[in-house]
């Protein structure tokens, strides 16, 4: 006779499989959903949805980081720009926002030349890409919260 713990584990595995089946494991336009949903593996039973919490943190934090990048550019502070871009690159890559991470890496590499128009162009692209990521994350959050 199986124990209730084994039964509970089977139910958790089936639930995780059903959640994964409803989310494609491919790259959306803005977010690699496989990266995002991989956090479900560490989700504790009865705890708040970890993915929703991560989405909320990212959506709260990222606008501040983008503002910091923009302010560093306005002040011609390459080191601050590089640091802010590096920080945003890490959090974006961790949640599957790959293009945001790529743009941040580009900003890191060109932060030493703030006289170049290229920094402004890349920053504008970053802001547009973040908006796409934001929309994707909001849709995923809505899907999870019902």
C-alpha cells in the first residue's frame, strides 16, 4: 500500500507536468518560457507561486535600473552605466529575458564611449525590449493567478 507521501509526490509531479504542458517550452517573442517555468521545480507545496514572485520582483526593479542607466548616460558616468547594465543583464538572463540581457551586455561594452550616439540607440532598444518582456510577464502572471 503506497504511503500518503508517495501519493502526494505523484500529485505534485502530475500538477507540474500539467502546468508545463500549458506553457510552450520555446522562446516567446520576448521571454524564453522554458527558463521561467524551470523555477517550478523548486516550488514548495502550499507556498506562493515562485514564478509570480520572481515576475513581480523583476517588474518592480527593472524600471529603476533602466532609469539608473539613463541617468548615468545623462551624467556621462560610464562606470555607473556599466554597473547598472551589468546588474540588469544578470536578472534578465536569469528569467529568460534574453534580448534584454544581450542589449545590457552591449551597453556594458560601449559604456566607456558615452560620446557615441550608439549608447542612446542601444538604450532606446533596451527600453522597447523591456516593454515587450513586461507584457509577456504580465500575461504569464495573469495566466497563473487566474
